[in-house]
């Protein structure tokens, strides 16, 4: 018998030699990467439908890069090696810097270079904002944390436009495709990132209770801030939009990390949040004390000024949830294609196919709604909405989508994780990271109650929003009796609903809207199964409870061709 020592000297591992039979690896799937994250029929069809067909080649190229082994490793490394706060340098000087792993910078460099930050605001092509959203849907397959600074940078531009003098200086830098992580004078950099600081410890979403003060200086438009913010993500951004109490009331300000003279603005990072997920991204508590800030918009109109930023970031929450759904569905589909149990591949077992098909329905509905919202946003910001219908639709549908799609994320990712069994519960699979990420998107930019109440607010203060929603739903009228009945129920609930039933109302809005879109744009098996389950009641209380009449093969063949 050949000794182990001899095997080692020959370069042949004992496991490879066959001596240790207990270490033979069988019935395990191969690595998913490389794969094409853009191989998603619903996404490509939505891209074309919403006016950005010109971007398809770029989206497919980015999808292949997102699914590469290199990019997938970047995502894993950026979350394994979390950001580290350095409050002081070796000499005792206050620096308030956060150090990131190189993988974070690789991810950011691609994201900014591919136009996933604020670049669409400088792109005159129709559909530029749709293309950005589609890019997020595929590049998000890498990891979610670095989507925070790109989202806030994207959302900062329309707010800055409320102060043309500031926009003239900073907008070209925010819309740049150059990523420069160094803290330097903003106007000396090739590109900038923007963050925001709204919430404080005593109020959270109730920003009108903010206690941070803004004192005017002798220089017009320049203030000094004093206070403490509770959640300010990506503290290494170059500029921040923050809310503070000025003499005229709650107001919006632009805060640079580095002042024009090259000195550091007072931005004391007290600590980084120890979060459930989103570990690659630093979320901080900064303290302002004589911090220089420039007024954006009029005093006392801070919420109204910054609300456009919230509308943009809420869309990105929907996008990110849809991305997590698709990513985990792809992971689950890959696993069941290569794994056997009880004498058959998991892929060939009827109950597993039911689970996957149910998840595929949810994923397509989320993706389709995301791109419809992006199309509305694109037409509104480009001025292609003369009658204001798209603006009204965007106002209510974004809040509805934010509530519902992000609510579905945690349950979806948990079910996808379970498809991998115990392997999915192990950190190496990547599924625990996705599962921890999912709840954030329902909390960020307003939790479920905040968004549900925002829908009620829109309905009461802006009646054209309800009209716009029903106009959209009417485009599928008569195509499915279950949708027609659900729309009738929705109208009844609108007339009789109360604040306590807001979630129930918004849920029905979301389901009817998704069903309408699928009826108009998806193959019949998709729309029929969605209406039968989500609207018709032929469904259980967990994924994997599609009725026998559902065309599972057709659903899977569209969502996961290798599995279908």
C-alpha cells in the first residue's frame, strides 16, 4: 500500500487518490458562476417596452460581468471584510474616515462607470432612467450594499436642481462616470458621490421632530449645523443632503465633507451601525458641530425639497428587492438542476417544481412592475408627460410598489434558501447574506406603515393619483374576470377604507397592478396563474401552493430555461 507520506511527496492528495472514500464528493452542484445575470426574459422585454431597447447590448454585457466568478467574489469579499471606522490618525488628529476592502471599490468603480449612479440625468436619450434600472437589476446580482451610495447619488440631482447655483457646480460631477474614493475638495475631483442624512434618534421617519439646528451666517445661503444624525449611510460620500431646523423651519442643506479651501468640514462619525445585513456598506451616526452647509430650496420647505430624492430611492428599493428575488431564484434553480434526492433530481420532483414556479411568478411580477415604474419616472423627468398622467401614476404606484415588493422579499428569499436545504443555511452558499439583506429594503425610505399611509395621503390630497391608477388598470379590463372582480373590490375599499386597513388596501392595489401588467405583457400561463392565485384565492399561505391547473412547465421554461 502506498503510504500517505509518499502520496504527499508525489503531489497527489489522499482525497484524490481514493484512499479516503468517505471524502468523495458526490451529488453537489457545481459553482453557479460564471453565468449571465441578464438572462431574464421579463427584464429584457420590459427594457424594450419601456423605451430603452438601445441599451440591451450594454445590459447583456453587464449581466455577463455580474455573473462572472470575479464579480461574484468581489461581492463575497466586500461583505466578509466589513468597513472599518478610523476616527483619528496616528498623531491624534480627527480624520473620520471609513476604510473599505478593495472589492468594495471594484464594485463601485463598475457601478459608477456603467451609469448606475446619476449618469441618466446627463443622458438625453429617452429611456436613460429605464436603462439604469435594468442595469441595477443585473449588476445587483453581485451584492446589494454598494447600491446605497449609487442610489443616493442618483436621487440627489433633482433635489440640487432646486438650487440652480449649486446644481451648476455639482451636477456635472455627480453625473460623472468616474469613481474617485478619496476625500478631496469636491470641485477638484473627476466625479462625486452623494449621501443623505434625514433621520434622528428621537423621530426616525417623523423628520419634522428633528432637533439638528441650522444657524445662518453672514454669507447668504451659508449656515452652520449642530446636531446628531441617527442613520447616515455611506459616510465617505463627498456631499450630503441633510435636514435641519433653520429659523424658518425644517430646511434642506448640502453638506460637503471637504470645504472649498481644502479643510475638513466637521463631520464626526461617532460609530458605524452593527446591522443585520448590508454589511459591506457603512451606516453611521455623524455629529455636526459648526458644520458648514448650503441651503437647498427655501427655508421651512425641507420635506418638500427633499421629497424627490425619496421618490427616487423608493424606486431603487423596489428594484433591489426584485433583484434579490431574481438572484435567489437563479441560485435555487441551479441547485435543483444538479441535486438528487429520493432517487430523482430535485428539478424533476413535482412539488419542487411547484415551489420554483410560484417563486418565478413572484419574481416576474416584481421585475415587470419595477420597469413600469422606471418608465414612468423616465417620462416624467424628461418632460414627456404633458397631461401629467404619468406623474400621478408614478406618485402612487411607486409608494404602492415600495410597500408590496419589498414586503415580499424576506419570504421569497427564505423560500429560495430552503430549496438548497441545509446547504442554503450555510454562509458559504451566499443565501444567508441575501436573506439578511431582504428586510432592509422594506425599512429603508419608510417602513411598511409609512408607505401605506403615504398612499392614503396621496389619495386624499392628490385625487388624480387614484384616477391614474384606475386608468392603468383599465388597460387590461375584460381580459380576466378575476382581475375585474379585484378592481371592483378595490374601488369599494377606497370608498369605505380606514387608516387601520391601509395595508390591506395597498396590498390589493399592488396585486391588481401587477396582474394588469402581466395580463398585458406576459404569456398567458404566467398571467393566468398569477390571477388564479394572487387574486382568485386558489392558493395557500406559502410559496409552492399553485393549483394543479397552473402550467408549471411553461412558467419555469420562461423564467429558468435550463430548469424548465
